[in-house]
């Protein structure tokens, strides 16, 4: 009887751990953006956050969803991608609104202008939605045509995780340009690092396709590089961010 009770306890414990790990895998990628979202809303300043982070994650997760049509992988990763796409659209909506509040009277920049000098720096959130939809339709059509090609499918999977592995590079470049990490949420980067480490270990334990865990290791390396920037720039006076005379702070999206 004692053995049966012990086995039941172990079984319940294992189930609980599995559920917690699944929840962390699905929603863990969203958590780092909560403090950044709150900081932007509170300060009405999006200058310290690079919206190209949103671009990287949108492209990566759209490609990952398309990759699943050619090669099956864990459903949790599919759900994670869908939630991340929604999260990035929410972040873009906030950043665009903040930027518009500080750029009143400036010429409207639109996606349908097809002006590459203003790519991903448009005036309204709808322009970003149009761009994401256009990319999704084109990528889905190409995937449909080449789905029988093993080389294409494997390349698609590699691109999906490699682009995501480069997630931190826009923020890395943003910090380097500003010679400062002011305005960037340190909590966000710490959560990036812990989340990416957990995700990479999850890939290894679940025997995910090799593209997933190799690029996961690369992503952890980039996170550590950003943390080094935090340490390095904290040794010197932080470059002040530009402010406008109006109630809103300048919200230039890098």
C-alpha cells in the first residue's frame, strides 16, 4: 500500500512538473516584455526599446509555424509561436502610439509608400499589420509550392530558429549606437537569458530538431553579450535620452 501511495505521489508530482514546464515554455517568452511594456506606458518613451526586436520575432515565429507543415514538432512550440506573434503586435501598437504622440505634424509614413528608407518606421500600427500579412501570405505560398522539398523544409526550419536566435542583436546594436543601456529594461534581458536557457535545455531534453537547440545556444550567447553591455556602460555616465517639450518623451523607434 505504501509503495502504491508513493508511486501515486511521484506520478502527481511528475504531472505537476510537466504542466509547469509546459506553461513556462508557452508563456515564458512573453514574460520579459511585461516590464518593458509597463515602462513604455509609464514614461511614454519607447526610445530604449528597438522595434526591430518585434520584427525579428514576428518573422521567426511565422516561419516556425510554416515549418511545422513540413516537419512535425511539439504542439507547445506551435502555441508558443502564436502567442508570441500576438505579443509582438501588442508591443508594436504601443510603441507606434507613443511615437505618434511625439511626432505630431510630421509627414505620415506608410507601408504602401514602399519607401525602404522608412521601412519598419511607419506612422500607424495598421501599416505594420499590412506588412506582416503580406509577408505571411508570400511565405505561405512559397512553402506550399516547395513543401515536398526536404532541403527547403530543413532550410525553413533553420531560418526560423536562426532569426529568433538573432533576437537580441537589434537591442545589442541599439545599445552600441546609444553608448548606453538607459531606457532598456534590465529585467527584460535577465528574463530573456533565463528563458532562452530554459528553452534550449527543453529542446535538448525533448530531442527537438537540431536547428532548435543549436540556435538556442547562439541566442543565449547574444543575451550574455547584452548583459555585458549593461555592466560595461554602467561604469561610465549614461548618455541621456532626448526629450521633447511636450508631455510625451521622444519615441524614435530604432
